[in-house]
């Protein structure tokens, strides 16, 4: 759940939210927001591969926003998310696209090599896609943090092994509004999908998987925001 940004959006739309994160600093920020403007979110410090604070079949929806590539025990995390979802429950997660993410396997080729201009990025070179490696990165001046490159098939295998059925697969394309406002940030995404979104469902005999949460749907459903 990080600092609780997405948790607060969902709570304001009527969801009953539990947020999980391993970082005490991020949870401190999330709790401070909740204390200042309460929306009923419960935050927990925990490992996604060991969600012992939750019983089986607790949640209708689990949401993870750009984090699965940062989890070492991702198969265990997916099994735990499956366990805490109700039959028919949905797991919706976004992540960096394993086929194009930087610096492994994708690297933008620039001419000249030291240019920062978006227009002078000639193409994206992809190599080492099938390698499974840890990548350490951080903004300037901050401690390095690990992320993990894995082929896309690893995530699909983990979902299937846990028992999920994949229902939707999206490769987001920036809107005109986003491009007009932040061209230098989003221009690359018009050439290659740098992120993806997957919706997986825990099978049910009934139609619980068709339920949706969105604006105006104020039914106070349980959601687990996984970070």
C-alpha cells in the first residue's frame, strides 16, 4: 500500500480497505494521512508472502500497484493473495513490463549517446529477456533498493499454480491529456508498453467475480491493498 495513496482513493469510493506494506517509513506516512483525514483504513506491517494477519477468504478484491517486480518471494505472495480472497474474488495488479523494463532487458539507444532529448531516443534495444536477475536502483542520493527481472511467463505460471484464472491483460497507453501535461515522462510509453495490468480471478461456481468497484458503487466491500 506504500504511503496509502491508492488506499485512500478506494476508501473514498466506498470500499472497506486494509493496506499492507513491509516498510515502516511508508506506513508511518500512510497512518499520518489516515489520522489527519480518517477514511476508515486499517494499515498493517507485513510480508506479502506471509499474510498471517488475515483469515482465509476475507477479501473481495486485492490490488497491487507496481510492486510485484520488487518482491523476491512473488510465488508465495500470489499464493497468499489467493488464500485471503473469497471465491469469485479478483486480484488486480500493475507492474513494470518484463519485456521492456529498464535497465534489463530494455535500453534506449540514443544519438548522440549523452542526449537527454526524448526525440533523440532512436529505439529500444531488448536483450537478456530470459535472464532472472536482481536490479538495484535508487533516486540520486538515496540507498539502493532491489527489484527483480523475470520473464512474463513466471508471473503467469505463479498465477495458474495458485489457482487463479487470468481474465484481462492491459498494456496502458498514455492519454492525450497526460502527454500534453507531461510529454517528457510519457512519450516513451507511446512507443513501447513500459507497464502492464493483469486481472486474475479466484474461481467460483457463482457470479461473484462479476462484481465491480468504481465511482458511485458505495457498497463498503472489503479490499486488500497489497504493497
